[in-house]
């Protein structure tokens, strides 16, 4: 395992002076202090509480009260072995209790996170006897003057457990938060912040307190001190600008603690006599990332054994939870501002070079460096098949090595000419195939790379097919008398769009005619040599071109004889008889001067008169002659 070594300037704050006191002398001095300097005060308290009646049976007490020290003392004086739960905060007020509320029998006090605030005027608890457990309590502003110890708590008994408590801004000449005058006690999971002692042990003072156990505690700007702590164990604690120092002691176990800025690399030993200590290090997986790549960074403590010279793994969960501020350069951290030891954080590189991830703790920082290189890229694009003038796109996507789109990148595409495009938020560009002549192409796509991404390229096939075409031509009838017969057809593509300027041919009766479509796709043929009546089969053909496929259409063209005007004196008896029959059928056969219209094939006066009457009745020009219009009205053609 490779460890990162910090070169930050360390500010060693372990300047701890303790009063030398032996176990016996400690007991004597304490007794003397009480008898000489505090006897009247304690007498006063005894007088105040002289009428308190102690219960004999264990109880569980958890009611709310007025939050005074008197109310708290009343709860504490429950039966032997009782459990007290605090349902509200407590604040010192008035007078009395300056030496603290006395605890003289076995009891458990569960603060449930509530605060006991002595307002800088009194000690909070004076534990003199019994098996006592204090847990989940915030001790604040406890105070002792002169040479008395234990600003918040003084412990004279054995088997006292203080667990998961917080000590803030307590002060005393020694043992700003706690003073122990008895051994075989335990402090676990506690936090000490801003406590003060003139003579030593701003957090905890061990005065002839042997066989102590202090573990999983956090000391910030506080220390453990004492005159004697034989066979005590102070392990798995965190000291930030803090430390531990003793005047003389035997068999003291100070191993497996982290002394923060005092030593955060294994070859920088804390200034205490110990064999093994913790040091901070960071690992990054992977230890090198591409631009926009991620690395999991873990800050944790390792154990260094000075005797063996080995670095060992260490279970960071043995330590109290401690939040540290994160910072980063040339990258960003995902959803984290603070981190605990052993917790993974994800770092994303946002600029080439060297990224850093670090922890800041007051006056120093610790960081790990992570090289950031160019991210590999890949161009994704599929072959495209379209038809002429179809607005189909060649879709190109630029992705990084993690499959994420690369936006804002310049892509060049050579598709019958080079053009440049910029990728959108999805990493895509769209190249239209509209306007490309039908053919087979190879599109050459290239990303030249930039400061953050490597170059990449790709070739894809683009096939543009011809459009199908369609001829529309309807059967038509011409008269033989029409010399130039005009026949019009329409040419369109498969989408219904007119095909202009296209050459089409018409083949009929052995002759071929040519025409060119106009802007509406219409072409008109001029047929000059189709004079005989009959029905002719014609074929219209568009041979196709570079853009459109061939199309043909078969159609019938009919030529019929024209009707010749019949008038008085006509010798076409057959036609005259048809006219006469039609006139009689329509009721035009009245007599004139004794004459009737007869069907005799003779176009004479009676026939002329009947034709005129018919023409007048039908709104035709009255001429007495049967022209084509009159013949159609009569129904003979």
C-alpha cells in the first residue's frame, strides 16, 4: 500500500503542565481542601438538604420539572439503583450547590441529550459513592475555583461510567471537565470541547486514579493529564490540538490513539511514550483518472507499530465519529461537505493536471493528489440509407470512455465536402442527406480532440437511392378534323412532388413524340399525323435520370369522324332520314299549308321549318340547318 505523505506545517499544541501528585497525597490534599476551604460551604449544603428523605427501593423517574438544580437533586435522591431520565434542560440559578449535586448511591442518569448548564458558577455533579452511570448528557459551563478539580464532574468512587456525554466550556484549576480521585472508572464515547484547567488536564485529570479506561472519545483543544494513572488504558481516542501527559505512572497504555496534527504520518511520532499510534492517510481508487472521470477517495487512520516498523490496517469504527471539512481542486466532490473517517467520497476531475482532495482541520490540512489525464472518446454513428430529397439525417454521437455524451465539441464531417458541427447537450450532431444526388457515399467523421478529450474518428456508409416516378395520363378522344391533337400528361415522384424539366415520350401509331415537363410536372404532346378514326394504344415513357427511376404509362387515344352540317337540298338521304325521325320523335312534325313532315330523306321546307322550331325551343342558333350542336340535341350523334 502506498501512503501519501503530507508536508503541511504542524502546530504542536501539546504543552501540558500537570501538578505532581501521588495517590496518597491526592486523597490527603482533597480531604484537606474540603476541611480547610470548603467545610462551611458543604455544611451549608448539608443544612439545605438535611430534610431530604432517601428512597430505599429502585425507581424509574422521568417526569419533567422546573429545570433547577434543586429539582435535579430531588430526582437523584431516588432509591438505590434507580434510573433517572431527564426530560428537560437544567440551569444553575441562585445559590448553593457550588460543589455540585452530591451522588452517594448507585444510580443511572440518562440525559436523553439534554443540557445541564452551571452558568459558570458551580460544579454539576460530585460523585462520592455508589456504582454510577452518567450518559447522554451535555455538561456545560461547570466551574470550580481555587485548587479544587472537576469543573463539571468530580469522581471519588469506583465503577463510575460516563458514556456518550459532551463537556463544553467547563473550567477548574485541574480537570476542567472531570477530575478522578478514584480508579477503575470508565469514560467512553464522550466529546470534550473548550474546557480549561490552569494546572493541567483541561478535559480529564487523573489524580491517583489507577486502572482507568478512556476510549472512543474526541478531544478538541483539550488534554488528559494527571499525577498517577497506573495500569490505565487510554485507547482509540482522537486528540485534535490536544494530548495526554502524566507526571509519573506505570504500565500506562496510550496506544492506538490519533493525535491529529501532532502526527499524521507514521514516521512522525507523537510526543508521548508509546509503542503504537494512529496516523491519517488517504487512498484513491483509481489513483489516476481521465477528465470527467471519477475516483473514490477514502480518508482513514492506519496503525503504526514502532517496535515492528509495520503499518497495519485499523478499524476506524472504534473511534468516535468526527466530521471533517472537505475541499478539492481541479475537480468537484459529489454531495459531500464533511466526511467521517473511513467514509468514501467521489471526486470528479474537471480540469487536466493534478487534482487534489483534502481535509481541513483548523490550522492544517491533509490532501491526496490525483493525476487527471485526457478522457478517451468514441464516435457512434450508423450507416444511413435514404431516397433523393428525403430529409433523413446522419446522426453522430460523441461519447467519452464512460459512455457519457461530450457536449460543445467540434466535429468535422466530410460528406461530399467538409463541414463542421458542434455537439449538443446529448453529444450529437445531425447531418441532413437532403440534396445529395443518388449515389453511394462514405462519410468521414473526425473529432480532433481538445484539452480534455482525445481525438477519435469513424467512417460510415451513406446511400442515397433514386426516387420512384409516376406518370398520370387519361384516355382522350379527338376528332378527325383536328389537325394537331394536344395530349397532356403529368409526371410526379413517389412523394407526390412534380418533376420539372424532365423529358418524356409518347409512342402512338408507330410515331414517337417528345415533350418536356413544366414546373407543375405537365408535358403536352402535339400529335400531327393521327387523322383516321379509330382507337389507338399509346405508351408514355419517362426514361429516368440521375434522380428518378423510369416510369411508363399505357393509355388509349380515340379518333372519331366529325359531324358535317346538313342543310336544305342535302343529298345524304340516310342522314336526312335520321334527322326527320328525331324531329318527329321530339314532336316537331306539324303541317304547314296542308303539308306534314315526312321521313322521306328529302331535306325541304317542312324539314327546315321543323329544325328551326326545334332550335328555338332548345335555345340554339336558329338556322334551319342541322349542325353538330343541333345533331347532339337531336340525339343522332
